[in-house]
C-alpha cells in the first residue's frame, strides 16, 4: 500500500512540475478528384406501368445493370432516333 501512495504522490508532483505538451495538428488541403464529375444529375420521376417496371427490374438483374442506367440508355436512344440529341 505504501508503494501505491508513493507512486501516486510522485505522479501528482510530476503533473504539477511538467508543462503539458500540446499536440500539433497538421492541416492538409482537400484533394481534388482526378476523375472529372460527369454532367450534373437532376431528379426524373414519372409513373410507368407495373409490368414494364417488372421487365426493367428483371432485365437489370439478368444483365447486371441498374434501372437508372437502363432508363438513361433508353432515353438517349429515343432522342437519337428522333434527331433531338
């Protein structure tokens, strides 16, 4: 028990005598992405028949492609065929 009290007393005097060291924080600038972002996205929301939605989901699952990508490709193809791209 005496050893504990000595250690505790020494710790208190050590804390009183030593000045605390302030950690130095290094600030680094945020890195810019090397890959440029594509065109800014906008929300596109509309109602479609349930059967068509199921077909899109099934096609996406079978071909490992998202519904978003399917929709974008379909709309781009539509505009290309109609001369509005």
